[in-house]
């Protein structure tokens, strides 16, 4: 028995359940005209329902564990909330039978814990909301942090290609245990297969990935950095922590996230799971200056700016040096 076996299997179950909820909402509700609507947008419904389902599962398995989630239920507590009813329906379909409004709200609010204990989970119920709405990549991201270290990391990626010509992948890792890719929709797949980063023969042959959204990462700077490294291939632009998964399984060798604003601080739930998946696949993750990501400053990576994930080795230093050359500092 490994130290985190129970956490890993509860986490896997929770992420699979949340992925089913997100997929169901996407199939039912995502249409062209829902893109711009703020209230009742499918991404809002799926965000809340995904957080409810993950927190419900974690509460059952680890009742004492705090969860630091992106959402809270205050928006759903109004007297006549149509959104609340829609969220409740989405949750009911997964938990079996209607649990009622109060439990659903309290599950969502379980995710409101402060990020200051010695042990807590952190959850992004839908990372890559824009990708979700476009029918492209998004992820359910769940990680366990102990004493500032990410010790379990899980990424449910409903729209990534699977090994059988379909869609869906689950990346699961425990610190020190390697990274694995499991079938997302098949609860019987407990083992999956090991994944590892790929090392290009030279930086010039590396493929790099970055956000689709230019507001989330400086794409002009990344183009200059790629040119400095001699990279000729086009950037691989995908939403969400699927970028970490791409590096972890050798689909790309570099993930660049370069701040577009001095004052933006990365959120812990946007990086905790992905960082461990890459590291356990043999890669390296730091901030844009080469410093370790520090999960000891509450809900944000307050001591860091940007993120760089690579296959590791000499290429990581080369990338950090190129960033310094282009951005100064
Ligand atoms: P991605 O799919 O990689 O573009 O990242 C999506 C995440 O970007 C969301 O979960 C947000 O938390 C985060 N985000 C929002 N604004 C910014 C910003 N200005 N810079 C970096 N990340 C951001
Ligand atoms: Mg996110």
C-alpha cells in the first residue's frame, strides 16, 4: 500500500464523476447562442455542478479535509434561482436521485476553505472555461497539498484524444510514483499506463504550447523566445492544464505562460495538479524566472510570476535564459 492510495482512488473517482457532469452539461446545453450569456451559461452550470460533485465525494472519503475551490455558492442562494435549479438537476443526474437544494449548496461551499492548513485539496472544477464553450480542451483539476508540497495530482480531460480513437483522458499521479494516463470514462481502469516526457534532440526541435487566450500569456514574447531557441514549428495552443498533460506525455516539450500583467498572480488550482503530472513524468516546472512554484502563500502563487514547464534537463535552463533575454530581468 502506498502512502496516498486512498487519496488517489477517491480523487480519481471524484474527477471521473465531475467529468461526466461536465460532459452531460456540454452535450445538453452548449449551443452557439449560449456563448455570450453570463447567467445560466452552460459553463456556469457545469462549474458549480462539477465542484458540488467533487466536494461531495471528498466529504465522504475524507470528511476532515478542507477543499480550496474556485467557486462558492453565494450566487445560487437567491430566493428564486433558476440557475440553482439547473445546477441541482445536473448534480442529481450524477449522484442518483435529487439530493435537494441545501446539500448541493453546502457541497459547493465545502470548497470555500482557506488555503492555509497543513493539508488541503485544491480544485478547479472547470479549468479552461473558454475551451469548454468552444467544444475544445478543458480539464477538471484536483490536487492534494501537504505542507506546501503537491502530493497527489489529477487532471480529467474529457476532450483529449484517448487511446482507442475516442475522447477522454485522466492523468493521475502521486509524488514519487510516476505519472499515469488512465481511461477517463472507464471506472475499471485503475492502472492505465506510465507516461513520460519526450526529449527533443535540440531546443530547435521542441514544440511549445501556450494558452489560446492571448490575455493569459504573452504570445508576442513567446514567439520571440521560440525564435531565439530556433524553434520553427507553430505554437500548440490549447486551453487549460491540458498543456501540462501535453508536456508530460511528450506531445510538446515546453509550456510557456508569460504574464501579460505585472499584478496578476496565478491561482493554485490552475497549476498544482499539472505541475505534479509533469514532474512525475520526468519534466521540470518553475516560474518564468526559474524559481520553484511555492504553494505556501494561500490561494495564489504570490511569490511567482508566470510558469514554465519543460521536459527537463538543459532545455529548461535554455528556455529560462531566453525568457530573460526577451523580457529582461
Ligand atoms: P488557460 O486555459 O491556460 O488560458 O488558463 C485558464 C486560466 O487562466 C483560468 O482558470 C484563469 O484562472 C486564468 N487566468 C485568468 N486571467 C489570467 C491572466 N490575466 N493571466 C494568466 N492567467 C489568467
Ligand atoms: Mg482555471
